[in-house]
C-alpha cells in the first residue's frame, strides 16, 4: 500500500501509507506516516522486554488488513492498555496504549521497514515511572 495520500499530518506534512506485519506475517497492517518520524522507547517492563519501539498514531492512520483472529489481548496492572500479540509468532505489532486507550494505536516500529524515513528522532519515555513521566509531558506522538 506504500502510497502518498492527500491527507496531511497535524503539522501539514504529507502522509505516506507503509505496510507492516508481525514476524510470521499472519497479522498485516498499514500506517500513514510522514518522512520524519518520532519513535519512543519506553522503559516499562513490557515494552522493554518485548523490544517495542512506539509510533503513536491516531486511529485513522492505522489499517488492519488481516489477522484479527491471530491477535490475543494481554492486560495487566490497571488493565487499561490493550496489548495485542500474535498467537503464532508472539510479536506485539501494535496495541491500544494506556496513555490514549481510545482513538490511538501504539505501532511497533520494528514491524515496519523504516528505510523510507528522511529522519528519525528517538525519544525515551520513563515507563517505570509512568504517571510522573506523563505529568512531565515526556510522552510523544508521531506526527
């Protein structure tokens, strides 16, 4: 689906649809991204251990093409975040984050080919101290 769209990001940049998938490719999706990405690495237990690198996107910039039947939810703690894993390969390609449980997806940048990007800004989020980090404005969205 890797095509430019007429839609623009919040900064006015043109969006391009990029394909992604879990390791076994039973779950495939597309996301609309600019050529300049912000990827968040989170230190919380699940993101750190799973290697999730976050592209936080509004729901309208995410399309699941196939594999809903292969996704298994995993909730823990306050059970707000809806983590989804492929039951075949175990990869977490995307999930509904605690910070934005409605209207957003946290997409795993490791499930995409990022060679198209003109630039990538890395931002660390102290997920071990989640509330303090949110209060300090450390959480970033991808434009």
